């Protein structure tokens, strides 16, 4: 998370415009962290925020990732600052990361992002990235006010050229709880709703891959699916240098994570070793009832 600054005031995000979390990484400190990350055998980096493209040294930091022998796996952006020139410079590093752009439902995106025109900007950025040969994923925050827009939105995103759609449960963050119009889904509601959605999705003429975070990946072209949580956990380093072990950014914004420490005062490797030693075991197998339901829904698909 290279910056806490953002141009939007998204209703679910505590790194909203004007918040107190608008810290950012200085270039020299970022390079030092990247060197430590490489020494820890970290091979891929996601650049996120806040809005990472608001960082004045974004391209310099991106180039530093490559110079340290790592790859930029993803850039997560709201799309407002995606330009032809930016994409050319990123491509000039020799790498083309996946660009992850949010789309939270037709006629719902602007509401959640608290900005008129945000949906148009996101779609325009997605099209520009696709036209320039970048892999584009759309990230959807699922909540009680956009569940029934997901299918029409998926068709739109497929026509736009995104390679996959990632569905996340909108967590009940501080900002989300404070807005009476926001309706967060429980984990159980999200699971049930999204399994119903998968059942509907595979009978549509849509070939775009979908991921329901922590639950299932579906590959319609290949008629395959995979159950369970995402394979790779991530290390989050926030704009203040606090380090967290988590596979779900929602847990960070919901305030459920405890910091392992700060890289400005302790080496990253030491913090990760301590975190690994103290991390609770997590069940890797999906719930039996979910497995049975998925097998019924995805009859004719192959589990992987």
C-alpha cells in the first residue's frame, strides 16, 4: 500500500479522500523495503493504496520493483489516473501486470464510490488497458444493495474485455457501519447468495472467468472450477510501515488484524518469521455442504 491518499470517498474504505490515513512511502524507504522483500524470497508485488497512481513517484517505485528482481503482479486502481502515457511507461519496464479496476454494479458503482462519474471512469480505464494489451480484472464489492445488478454488470464487463471478475464481500468497515444506507452481508449470506449467482452465471452466454474470494473459482471456457480459499496469502505493508499477514484486505479495513510490527523499526524478515511462528492454523478444506452444493450446481464441470 504505497499511499493512503485517494481521490474518492468510497463508503466501505477507511483510506477515503481526506481521511487521516493519507501517509505514503518515500522512494528511498520503498527501495529499502523492496530489498528486504527480495531477501525474504518474495517474488511478486501488488501496488495498491489508497489510490496508488496518486503517489507522485508511482512509476519510479514500479521500476524499483523490477530492478530488485521481482515482478509487479497487480496494480489496483480506481481508474481515474490511467492514461496511455502511464501504460507505456509500465510496459517499458518489460512487464505487464494485471490491472485491477473496480466495478460495483451498474447504477451502484457511483453510490459506493461516492463520486458521480466513477463508473464511467472505471470502464474507460478498463477499455484503455485492454486496448494496450494489459490483462484486466474487475473487482466487485458485493453488498445488500448491488446483489441483483451482478449479472447485468458481468455481461457489461465481459464486453469490455476483462479476463476475470473477482467478487469480494463488502466488509462491515467503520465507514460502512456509520452509513445507514449500507447493507453488509454476513459470511453465510455471501456464500449462499454467491453460490446462487454461480448457478445462474454458468447458464448465461458469458465466458469470463469469475472468482468468489475465499469460496470458488469458475472457468467457463474450460468448464472447470476450484473450491476453497485463494491459494496465496499476502503480506500487507501499509503506508505507515505496519506489517500484516492476511489473504483478505477486507480484514485490514475492518480492523480485525494485529500488526506484526513496523518495518521502519524492525527488518521485514524478522517480522515475517515472528508472524509465521504465531499465525493460527486455518482450515484449508471448504465446508462439506458447500462442496456438495457446488458439485450440484457445476454438474458437467471438472473440479481442479
